C-alpha cells in the first residue's frame, strides 16, 4: 500500500527595505501553498496563505509592526474557506531618548506591546473536508450457511457482509478556530551586567472544533438493549469550545568577565493558567462539579476525612467500598445522599504548577 504525507509545497517571499533621515521601512509579502494528508487513507488537504508585513521605525526609538494574514483551506466549506487575521505591535527604545542615552546605570530599556489574531488549524492532523458528512465501511462474518447440530456448523461456509454507516453529520457552518492574544513586556540591561526580560500575555482560543453530539438530544442516536441505553452513532463537528490563557514570563541574567574569564548566572520563571470558558460535555448534577470558569487541568477527587472507626461501620457511615472496615480511608458524603460515589468527587487541585523555574 502507498501513502503520501505531502504532495506539494511552494513558498515565495518578496521583501523591500528603505531608509532615509532616520526613517526605516521594511516590508515583505510571503505566499505559501501546501497539500498534505493526515494519513494514507485520507484525501489530501490544501492550505493557501498570503502574509504581508510592514515594519516602520524612527531613529531606532519608535517601532511599529503591522501584519496581515489571509489564509484558506479545503477543510472548511467555500463560504468560510478563507480567514483574515491581523496583528499590530509597537515598541519604544527608551534608552535612546536624550534624557537617558548617557545614563551610567541603564544600558537598555525597550517597552513593547502587541495585539493580534491567528487561525488555529492543523492540516496535517485533520481529515479533509471536516464539514462534510462522512461514512465508515465495515465487514462482518456473522452470516453462516449450512445445517447446524449443537454448537457446530457443517462445512466451513462464511459469507462476509459489507456495511456502511454515517460517521459524521454535515455542518456547512464550520469555520476557523481563532486565537486572539494581547501581550506586553520590557527588555532591560542595567549596570552593563544585568539583563531583565519580562512578558505578560492573555489569549482567548475561541471556536475550537469539537464533536458536540452529546450537546444534542438522543434523537440523533439510537436506543440499544433493554436498558434503553442511548448511543450516538454519528459525530456532529462544530465550533464550540473556548479557553482563556493568561500568564507571565520573567528572565534574569547576570554576566561579567575579567580578561579571559567570564561567567553568567540566569534565572527563568513562568506561570500560566488555562481557564474553561465553554466546553462540551459539561453535564453534572451539582454545581461543585461544573467545569466552566475552572482551570482546564484541575483534578477531581474525594474529600479525605480521616480513617473509618468501628463506630462509623456500626452506624452505617457511607463508604466507597461495601467491604470497607475500620482503618480504611474515610471520605466525605458531599451531596449527602447516603453513599460515596462519583457524585461526591469535587475539584481539589488545579493540576498546574504555580511557578515553573530554572536556574
């Protein structure tokens, strides 16, 4: 069998630079087209991007960046195939101002900020035309022919049956997921030896593509077995989830040298949070299990209340296991229904380190 991961990739960049009287302009236009397959069985996906960027500066003090990204992919229906994603950034090199350029303690100070959007899609990991209905093909050998005695068939005849079923329901409103971000920070050098870099950011990842079948009623599924268990037989792909990221990064580096000897000591630290704004499957009977507004990596667990005593066992205190004995772990009956089960699990940790650092 043959499988092709990438069948075409073309890239071209044109640039222009101009400088006069302290003014500098750098501009470039980039075009990119690629055709790829997520696996050997998937049809190929095409991506076309055109990116234009302009950077202006005056006397190396004031800097303005403008970027425009216009991209399209066959992943989406024609009406939503292309997306426009702009960005703007600005910087101020304060140390080049007259009131600081001769400073004995400040060697560098750059203030910067930017705001922008990007289309968030991976054409290499996603099946083509994900907005269309898709079907799955299967074969089974449960058809047997011939007389039967006991548990055995006479002969060895088996007829394979090929069947196809709906795997994904069409959604011609599917559109680009988008990341919108704002960040600000500064870079500084003090006393010729200490470098400081700081950045703060906030980003909203919206319209994340998810299987939202469980958000709809069981009319999109089927009833299976005498227990009337509902099973969804086809996915419904839609722009649904949304997350907010906030965080900061700080770097400190001290460097010094004497003739042929030099050393530097650096410390880096960072923190971030990923908060659920909107997610699929947020169906819980109790508010303390609600995932909205919580960290995406939070852990659920039982509330530990010590060890079970003989009195607890005698009084019928609810336990996680019916075979529990004195000395086993004792958990809180959070919903007070007289039993310990999944409904008593609540969020006990956000699962994310408050500070990650290196030296």
